[in-house]
């Protein structure tokens, strides 16, 4: 490890015993530890007897704080970056600091470890060779459904984080947009006391979560099967028809069909019968 620079350190997503010995040594040796919430991270630091000073680094101050941290590293300090849980930058702040460090010629290294998205994917029972991590879906239903429609034809396995306050609505919308028969796995409280891994169809998961309030508690990762070839074709056709209907209000039918096809991948002839 270099004497100065930025070290991105993964921390446990639940079970504190998942913090690696190398991560402990790195946090102890750092000049400071940048974290989202100092009160939250202090629990981890105290558990392992780490006395390194903590700095609050979050989405509201990262633009201003990143240059100052880079200056400290240029002067010879080593800064460790952690998030509240898991691997930093995965649906968490930090990329501005990493980018600024690279731009300034500051060495950037990693101490890899837990990541909720990868952990959920590994136990989902769904294809893991290709996947798309999508973070959190929009909180409002209309935007959430639109986001799901845009991904309905995606052949890769989809991985979402979701709030306990919205998981029931999220599953209902996924059923409406992707179909109740699409396979999925709900992973809740991974590595914690009440860890739950539920493989089922979207329809079955929606019914169970609606009927069992305890399945709406904790940290949740939803893994959804990618579209089969025939499902992807149907999804492109539906999206193409939707986009064509909007464009046709403002453009000649042939032009609208051509643009809708280019935007969605749906066959032009299927949208407008090949007529100009």
C-alpha cells in the first residue's frame, strides 16, 4: 500500500464479522476515514478498536469536500473511504472523490468486500453471467412503471435496491409491467439475523409481501429475471407502439414509425405497416 492516497474500503452489509483483517488494518493506518454518517460508522470502528478520525462525507457535501481531501492526500496523507454498509460508490456517494483523486495523480486502491447487490445475485438462483444493477427505482408510481417499461426487454438479470416503505408497491408495478410469471428473488436483511431469500415469480412475491408485513422490513434487494427472447420482442413491440402513438400526434405516420423504431428497436413495419 502506498504511503499516501485514497483507499476505497468495503464494510459489512450487516454481520460485522464480515469486515476483513485487511480492511481493519487499512482503517487503522489511515490518516482519516471519510464516511456517510459518523455516528453510524463509529459503531463499526469501536467494535474493532479503530481510533482513526472520522469525517462526514455524503451527497450534500462531497462537491465541496472532495478537493480538500485531495489536497490532504497530495500532502502525504492516506484517506480511507467507506459507506454506511457494503462497497462504497454502489448507490452511495464517492465517485467525485475518486475522480478528483485520479485527476490529481493521487493513487487510488481498493480493499474489496461485501456488496448487497452481488450478495443477492449470488443466492438468487437466476443467471449471474450478465446482469444490470439499477440501484433504487423511482419513488413515484408513474416514474417507477416507466423505468420498468424501459427495461422490460432487457435480457440480463436485473438487480434493484428497494425501500421497505415501497417494496409492496414496487412488486405490484413489476407484475403489471413485466408480468406476474417473470421469475424473481426477494433478498431481505442479508447477513443479518432475519436474513430471508425468497425465490418465486413476481406474482407470488407480490402476494406474499402484501400478506406478510414482516417481509416489508429491513434492507431489500430485488433480483428479477431478464427477458426471454420472445418476451423481449413483445416488450419492444409494446414500447414501439406507445412511442409511435406519441410521435404520430406531431409527425407524419411514416416519420413517426421510423423514429419509434429507431428509439425502441421495434420493427418499423409492425408499427405502421410499411407505409409512408
